[in-house]
């Protein structure tokens, strides 16, 4: 279990560029290879999860660069995003793809995936952002997220960024049981969550990229579902 004593804010914002160049290059290659190996495990679980993780990694890279970070940080955060839902490998496919309201026990089971992901990745000390992202991507700055209810800057930067990328893709992608949400509606929901569900500067970066046409899919002709897929409901369904 998470103890609650972890200082998440320190987990991923410090560069692990210690030691000599040879060690650094070796560590980076090792992290890349470990990430790819774990990503292959996720791919085997579920086609939808595979596509979701890849898109969230891409969006995270775009947002990180837009926020002014360098390519190295964008690469590290992007890899962390690729593995953010690795804790779902212990959850049945039937439950992950269930159409309809989850029972309380099912919801509780899905909500364990951040903690499970943290335990899978925590021993990779050269890339602490991997465990931080898995553990904290459902936390919210207003303290109503899970699993720990962290507040504001207690949430690691990598998870602040992934939260926007993850939620946007969860709404703006086809699911086994529904079409993706209308683009403008999904963007509006992200905008409305600024300062409560999401960090304001990350939402601002997202909206700048939207203005540049970066998040709209090539095959989007203005359609998409206008169903009231409210964001918290979505979390209850898919976490
Ligand atoms: Fe998740």
C-alpha cells in the first residue's frame, strides 16, 4: 500500500542525470528498453488499452513541450504516460470493458490500478517518474481524486500533465460500447475542469494546442456523440 508519506512532488521533477556519461547513457537505454517491454505486456492485455496508452503518451509529449520543458523531459514523461495504466493488467478484461454501471465492488477494484501500477514500477529508481505517473494520474488539484486525495503540488508534475491527456483521450476515443464524444464538447469539459480536476497551466497549454489544431483527429468531420458522458461518470466506468 501507499503509505501516504511519499513526497510525490520530489519524485519526478529532479533529473536523474547523476554519474558519468556512460552510466547515464546506459540508464537511459535501460529505461527505454524496460518501458518497451512493459508496453508489450499492456498491448497483450487489450487492444483498446494499447491504443489509449499510445495516444496518451503522444498527447503528454505535446503538452510537456508546450509547457516549456525540454525534449529530454518530454521523452521521460511520454514514456511514463505509456505505462500510466499498467496497474490494469491485474483487472479482468470483462470488467474493463463492461458496458453499464459498475457495482461498488467493481469500481473499488478498478480504482486499485494506480496503487498496483506504483508497486509494479517503484523499484525502477533511475526513472521515478514511471511510478509517480502510475500512482497519481487520477489525483486532482482540488484533493478529490484517488487513491490518496493529494492536493495541489503534492501531485507530481508528470501526473498533472498526464491527467489532461488521459481524460481527453478517454472522452475523445471510441469505446467498445460507444462512439467518441464530439470534439468541442470534450474540449469544453477539459476547460471546465481547470483549477479543480486539472492544473490551470496544463489546461491552458492544452487549449493553445487545440487552437493550433493539434488534438482534433484527421477523420473528425464535426460529429461525435453529444451524450452526457460526464467526466466523473466516465471515471466511474473506466477509471
Ligand atoms: Fe488510469
